[in-house]
DNA sequence: CTTGAAAGGAGCTTGGT
DNA sequence: ACCAAGCTCCTTTCAAG
C-alpha cells in the first residue's frame, strides 16, 4: 500500500474536480515545480490509484432525457445464473452501469433512454427478458449531485 | 439543440473511454487533421455536451474498501423538507453522490467508508440523523462495471 | 528518494489560405 | 478543411538536497 502525503491528496482533490489542469499550474498553487508535480501524478497512476480520465457528458443535450435506476432481484442465484445475467446485461447498450450488490437487490442498473416511450421499449424487450430475472423495481432520476467524497 | 454527425459521436465515444487521447491521435484514426479534431472537441464543450473531465479513482487503494448504496424514504416530503434534507446530506463528506429520484425511494446516496465499522459510524451518526428521514435501505457494492452507454 | 533547472519533443491554439 | 507557426505543456536528463 502506497503512502500518500498531504500534497498527493491535494492533487487528487484538485484533479478530481477538473482533470484538465496542467501539472505546472497545479504545482504553482502548492509551491512545487512542474516536474515534481508531474512525477507525483504519474506515481499515482502507476500505483493504480488514478485509473483513468473520463469525460462528463450532459445526457439531456445528447437527446437522452430519461435516466432510470433499476433494482433487480434474480429468481435463481447460482454461479451460472450470475454469469448468464451479467453477460446478457452487458449486451444492452442503454445500460450505463452494472452494479453487483448485496442486500435487497442483486443488481442495480443505470439505464438511459431518449424518453419514457424509449425506456418502456428497453424495459420490456431487453430488461424483462434477461435470464434469471425475478423482480424489477424502478426509480426515475430527477436530479443528481456528485460530490468530491472522502477520496483524496 | 446542436447537430452532431458521426465523427462527433466517434469522438465522444473515444474520449468517453479515455479522455487523455490527443486530438492529433484521434484525428489520425478517423482521417481528420489535428486542428479540425481539436475544434470539434471545443465545440462540444462550448455546447455544454462535454461538461468536464474527471479522474477515475480506485477507492480501495485509497483505503476506502466499502461502498454502500442507501435508498432513503422521507417521512415528510414538503418543499422545505427536501431542501433541508439536501443541505444536510451535502455536509456529509462520505456521501459521493446524491440522487433525487421518483419511485420507491426519494433519494439514493452513494456512501464510501474505510470499512464496515466506519460505515456503521456514518450510518448511525450522520445518515440516520438527517432531517425528515423516514426509512433507510442499504445495498453493499460487490463489483461495478461502467459501460459506454448510448451517449456518443 | 524527492527536488529543481534545463532542454527536447509532443500537443495545443491561432491565423491565414 | 488544411497548413504553418508560436506557444503551452509534457517528459526526460542531470545535478543537488
């Protein structure tokens, strides 16, 4: 396990908010030279702490106005059943996230669709026909706030 | 609403997977010059379609081994109650995501903690004491897969 | 083992065509 | 849209704390 000092945490916090900031600008704000800052960032990547940089997209502006969270209980939960379910769910393009969880549900899916009619199509033709599905609960996303969290 | 052609979608798809790719490399793969590619990306940002670039972190390697999803029902759901709840929940550092939803639950929280004992502390001292909370359901994250989704 | 300065190379950003 | 030029930033090398 890699030891992180305060500067590393500050870097993670700053880059977590906006990953476009340059190593030079970040270093200047915390009294560090550009190469030193850049090396710390590379070290965090090599340690597997930073796993990637991804875009944040506005789904609404891309014509996907509906996001629904599905809580799924499987009818049969053998090992084969889980694998079958996961393979089949990975083939649904509208599924953005697959979370295998422990509790009232077995899986939680984040599904995005153009509108409610589009969502109904995905639900009926794709989700309800997944292998091993027992029950499906739905929640429609109204708004979402992402916070920095304790990481960093 | 901005019109996107196939190249824009290809760019969003490629950058969605790995936002570190250079405009030059992306353009080369789809037969476009570096400035042309870069201008398309900037256009997508100015249109608000690309809202930011953020780091993906490995919570486990940062010492946060437990992620739990909480489904919360409010006891009283007036307008004031929602605002009180949202303000209070935003002050909990362990909450990474606050989703206001419509369905069986009113809110969904993504909470990260160092271990189960740490999570119990957050749940008892922070979550259960939130204003207006009626009931709390929990699901522990076992594994998570993020997929490109239909965006792009 | 981490730092800073310098230098080379890659990529961004702009202006002209 | 492309090209070219100037500029920023990344990345390596080297010497020093």
